[in-house]
């Protein structure tokens, strides 16, 4: 992350300090970040800044009253929430990444791959999509500079993550049940945000120029390079559709689950039809749970037995199992029980998903 030294007048500093003391911002650094983000929005949108009044109502937002125990002082600032509301303008879509942009060396097809376990949750990716939707809508283009997106999205996601973490703390959620998992909220701010940018928002690998990152591998975004070497990023049709689905947490309100029912329904349909890496991961691990392998150690043993194009180390087995189980839980396809939530069971929705995947396999086999 870039660092800079800023000189402020004593009066301006005192005003910022007063707002920090009043709880408007976490610290002076966050107040300055918000000012920079608002300036970027101002330059891209002639009508001025997004305010709470600009986007008071979000289409398809659940209108029921928030729970009685909601604490208003936990909500993130309006400046950050502006990036998480649906934009006033609609934006165009770009082509989804092709297999040539996604297949790593040693793999012949996407179906041979298994979505990397460091992509341990879905909500962090959805947050990035909504922010990208806003940035594109404001630019009047179908794409924005990739570096701008990564900078803005990681800063907004950290503020949003701190809000979600405060709700986790308030409700005493256990480590594996916390809605804030995957968001850039680690104590080392720079490392946490760098991890979020590279793992979730996307990048092009230097070694082989393969498109990488959760949003790219799920075919929600595409990255391309224009004359001069500038990388641009845009939303695919699937990414645009997923970004538009309402999510109560992203309105700054309480929610009983990190994903909405519509989020889950869309994601599973997309995975079955368009994201073979994620489909392979969900189906394999969910299948082991359905067979009665209820504990992580048992699932690790099954994953280690599988013959793969590239053998997995012990660390890779654990990472991929943990990340996949975390996403399966977020999708309500598995349950967790036990004192340490270390026993997994399949839900009715989980069995239905396996049945749909099996039918798809039969169709592919019959017409291949």
C-alpha cells in the first residue's frame, strides 16, 4: 500500500479529530481515505456525491423492520455505504473469461480443476461486485481502470468488514460462524487488504498471465489490457446480475445470514451452468459429507486419496477442504454441530444440489 505524508492546517486537523471522537470515523487515516474516495466519485459524477438521500430505497430490498437488538452506532459511515447501494444508472456487461484465460498449466479443462480454498467465502466477492457496479455506472463506460477498482474496493470492503465484525462481536458468533470471514479486517491492515485484492478482487499472474482471483474464476468479471498497457475491468452478465441482488448486510442493517436467499439461488444456478471449478469443489466435498464423512479429518483423508492432475500437499488438502466447507455452509448446503462446530451434515438443499449436478453429468455424458 502506498504511504504519504500530508500537512494539514491546525483548524482542519481539529475538525477531523472532532469527527473521529464523535465516532464518525475509526481514526484520522480513515477520514482522509473517505475524503479521497468522495473526490474520486465527484470527478466521475457531475451531479455530485452519493448521499443517503440519493439512494434511500434499494430495489428488491427487504422492507421488514430490523431486529429490536440492532445497534445503530455499529453501522458504517454513509460515505462507504454509498459504494454498496445499487447505483441509479445501469451499466453494460463484458464477455466472461474464456477457458484460455483461466486454465492453469497441466490442466486440460476447467472441469479438472478445484476452486482454491483461500476463496473461503462468497460475501467478500459480492461486495467487490457491488462496488464495481457503482464505479462503472458513474464512469458511463463498461469498464474502469483495474487499479482504481482494487484501491476503492479494498478500502470500502475494510470499512464494511469492520461493521460486520462489530455485529459478529455483538452476537458472540464463533470463529467459523462469523459473517465477516474473508473480508479485509485483519490486524495488519496492509497485509489484510493486499490479500483481499489478490484473492477476491482479481489479478493477472505474472508467471503465465492467467486470470486469477475469485471474481475472475467465477466468471463474474473480466480483465483486459488496452493500448499503453493499462488494465481495465468490467462486469460480465453474471457478475452484473449477482451484484444487483439485494443483500441486507450491504444496506448497513442486521441480517440473519451473510447471503440472501436470492443470492444463494442465483449462485448455485450459476455454478451448475457456468463455473466448473466451483462446481467440482462443492460437489466433491458435499458428496463426502453425504456419504457420512462428517468430520474435517475424514474429508481430508478422502481428498488426499483422489488422483489428481497435480498432487496436493497436506497443506493444500486442508486449505481446500476448509474453504469449500465454509462456502457450503454459507450456501446453507451443510450444517455444523458439536462444541467446536466440527461435525458436518448435509441439508435437504444440499441433497437437491447434488441431484441437480448428477443430472447435469448424465446430460453431458449422453450428448458428449
